[in-house]
């Protein structure tokens, strides 16, 4: 191509480009001016919950025109036509409702959309820069913490403040709901609003009627926080109704007016017992008295939480009750003391009484990890250093343990004292040094290593008596102060006997066999019970010695030889209850006295 021809082509292209530019500007000037597009809200969620299910969209025209108006997706494809070739007024705002559906009536996919105005008579199109966001995905919300985790309510001059924190979209006033747990289905007891900074404060009060609140009663409380995102999607975390399975540690609160905790191993006479009053420090008085005897053996007063009691060196072996009082509030603790035997029994053989501390804590309905739900076996790991619920004595103490210990005191029968927790930790008296061992209650959970030691103790000549029921069938792990991993109950207990607990109408034990002479001289009927633990089979090598039960062929009270030792099971958790003075039973104390003699005559291992 010649140089003049190249110059001519270049000049033509320049002129054509300039012409096209001016033509475009002229055509644009002929299109009615869209002053602005509008959408309110810019984010919405067409999910049918009647909250931001639609949005108002539209545009402003500077002069009358026949236009079409539609919603387009991110690729510019029309998804919903709002206006089709309609004459609209100029110098006016035109607004329409879009429900998030396409032209076929289906809800569009989540994503970003824009608006388009078309003037077809001039084939002119203008798309909005402004975007519409369709979002039906609920936001991710996490309740992070509730602090402090334990509060006391109703104290004069004290107003508890629990600070809640959550992660999620910031709302001007998130909705907080308070649930009372531990009594069946969690139930709402309060509703209030949080703050824009993702926090809220609970004042420890619950609803008491329209516009009225009152201090929350003792118990465990869980929270939910309801938060909406920009599109109006709502999430209530951790769930609309909280569950222990999803509640996070540190997100719940326990209300405890007054608590006491202390040692669950026997404290030696002459040593110090360490206890703690909670949940807040305050002045209190304490009294220590022997179980069943109202006369105080120690008393005093303290200010603060932790305190110590010096156990006199001449204090007798037994369980003592520590009672603390602050104003109208009370709490108690069973304190086991390893001291001196009764004077009249000094020099006599002393069976070892084992208190079921692990069962006490396994059944203790207290929230350990501050998730707002009770932690108890077998549903959750538990700690052995926690106070007992309600500041009361542990579960089954009054029914199974206290009557036996009080009866031993009345009969002035000597014994040494420990707990299953101390045995598991190899603290205090050892199994092998005891002529016989009596478990003073139901042993529902024990570490596998201790269960093995009990088998070996009996097989090697020890004498073992169990006054509870359903014992030695479940193992747990004990690591430090935490009890965890409870096994399912086995058909056979650790000593090899197959048993099951049955509930019946009231009936006595009928003596079937008595090679040990335990029932000698009694009428043949012992006590009245409604719960029996029947024997379905002894270990293969066992030797039947004494048996009694409700129905023939189904012994509950069982004594059998195992190796060189003897195992005796009372056959009902209600045995100790009939040792109460008020029970007026003659036969059962007589049989218990012979059981104690049998334990005292054992040689141990």
C-alpha cells in the first residue's frame, strides 16, 4: 500500500470515530434521563418468614417515556420483568415491589442482581450500578461466653452482672433469651435486648409477670442470642432451644446462693480439713457435729471463702456434718474423720467402712463446665471437688449411708473409715489391712483398677459386704479431679455375680439358706422392702452360704464364698433405712450385727 493511501485510510478512521462519538452523545441525549436507581433494602431474604421477604426497587425519570423495567443477574440476563412497555410520567419516582422471584414464579438463586431500564422504540438500555443482594443463608452466630459463671442472687446490696458476648453480625439490639435448665425441657424465664457491640448484660433476674422480675432461683441457666444479618436472615445460637449437646463451656450460668465444699477423703484426727464457702466471699459461722448428734464438737466464724478446721487428735472415727450459716442461708458437708475407735471397742478388730464418694459426685446435679446444664454421670464428665447441689448432703446419703453409720454408733461397733475416692488414689487405709470391708452405699462407678483390687481382695481371703445395690457394674476413668468415660452397666458385677434391680410391692426377705448362721433365731422373715437386687447366677467357683429373697428361686440377700474370702450382698438399697430407730425392726439389726461380726473376724490379705 502506498504512503498516500495509508494516510487517507487513517484520516477516514479518525473522522468516523469522531462522528460515531457525537452521534452516540446525541442519541443518549434523546433517552429520557434516569436520574437514579433505588432499592430499599439493598439486601433481602425471600424465605417466607415475613421479614424482609421483598424489596422496593425502581428509578426516577426526568421526562415521560415508554419503558420496560426488569431485574437482571450478574451476567446481564433478565430474570424478572417488573414493567413491560409502559408509559410512565416524567419528573417522577417510580417504585415497585420485587419478591425475589423470577418470571416463572420461582425464587431466584442467592446472589447479586441489578436493575435495567429499556426504551425499545429507540433500542436504548441503561443498567444500574446499584446492586440488589438476595441472601437466604442464615448468618453464623456463636455465643462466646457468659461471665461470671456462678452468681448469687437476692443478697442485700448485691446486684449480679453477667456479661454475655457473641460472634456474628452486629445488631442494634440483639434478642437474648434466658432458659432455666435441669428440670425437664429448658424453659424461657427471661427475654431482653443486647447492645450493638455484640454484648449483653443479664442482671440475674427472671420474669415474674407482666413488667415484673424477681431474683433467679437457684439452678442452672443457659442463654440464646438471636441476630439478623443485612438481608433479614435470623440465627438463634446455639439453638432456638438450647441443648447440652451443643452448649459451649463457659456460656451458661449457675445461680447458687450459698455453697460449701470440702474433702472427700477421710481427714486424719489432728490434721486440718480444708473447706470453702461460695459463691461469693462473706462472713459466716460454722458448727461441726457428729452425724446423728446435734451437740457441736467444733464451732467458729470466718470471713471469706476458704477456711480450715483443725480436727482434734482425740476425735472419734466417723462422719461429721459441717454446717455453715450466713444470714438466712445454710449449707452442709459430710466430713469423714479417721480418728479413734470408741473407748469400749479399743483393741478390737475394725472393719473398713467405705463411703461412696464417687457415686455422690456422679449423681451430683451441678454444672461443672459452665455450659448451663447439669453435669452428672453417665452423661458428662464430673469433677470430684465440686459442692453438692443446693448446699445439701449428697444424693442417697440420708437413705443409704447415714442410717448405717448412726446404727454403728448406737451399737458402739468399731470401724475404720475411708472413701472409694481415697481407695482409688491409694490414700488412707488399704484394703489388705482390713479384716473386712463394708461399702456403706451403692457403688455405681469405680475405676477398673479398684474393681480388680476388690476381686483380688475377696479371692485372697477378704470379707466384703455391700449395703447398696447395682454396685461394681460400671467402670470410670479417674484422672486428677475428673471422673469420665463411664462404661455401660455389665450384666455381671466385678465379683462375677449376675444381678438385676426390681421394684415390687412391699415384702420381706424370706430366708432360703443360712450356712453362715446370719439369720439364726429370727422368724424367717426380715424387714419390709420395695426394691430388691435379685441374683441371677453366682460365679462358677462360688460357694453358696446364705440366701434370702422375696420369691423362691430369686435370692436377693446373698452370701457366697469366693476363693478364700466371703462376699455378702444385702440385696436391697433399703437395708440401712430399716436400721433407723423409727423403723422398729428387730430382726434386721440382729442380722446386721452378725454381718459386722463376720467382717471383724476376717483375716484380710
